[in-house]
């Protein structure tokens, strides 16, 4: 359970970094790539809530948390949970392929907006590095603490 709590926190941190990055890009360039983070109008069950911005923000955070937990679990099955490359490739390529969801929406960015796609993908590249490094660091700390606990037990038994 402790691992899932830490992964949840990592998902929240990643969600915040991604949102701040894409909001900054919007402020600096006018790119609307950030809108796709919060857009839910193409999801039938959530479409009715589309007029409430907080729902999109909550959806983004929940999606980030779920993606961190699920990707960690999948990578753990193949012993790659400590591979930064795995996080970077999966998140970056996955987000680049998810960008076309904007075509299902009435909101910007436009499907053919290459600049927004590049910002979107760059933002997720940064997200992947942050998430990957935090997961790896958390797992390494856990391994160090386990080793220290084992050493203490061995010393006590002598």
C-alpha cells in the first residue's frame, strides 16, 4: 500500500509539472496544447460536465495518477520499473499518439497544428523524465532502507 501512496504522489507531481509547462508555453507562445490536458468533451460520460473547468483538471490529475500506477505495475512485470528509458519512451510516444484525440473535440488545438503537437509531446517528455526519476529514486530509497533493516537484524542476532 505504501508504494501506491508514493506512486499517487508522483502522479500528482507529474500532473502539476505537465500542466505548468503547457500553461507556460501558452502564456509565452499562445499555443493551445494545454487545452487537451483538461478537455473531456469527447468522453461521453463526462461530456455533460465539460462546462466546469475543475472537472477537466481533476480528470487530468486522476489520469496522471492512474498512468503512473499502471505503467509502474506493467514495467515491474518485465523488471523494467527502474528503467528511465522505458518511462520516457512509453510516455512520450504514447502522448504523441494520443494527440489526435483533439480531432474528436470542438475545442482547440486543431488536429493539424504541428506546433501544438510538438509542445504537447515535449511536455510529456518532461513529464516522463520527472515521473521516471521519482519512481526510480523512490524504489532505490526503499531498497536501501530494506538493506539497512536487514543489516540491523543480523547485528541483533549476533
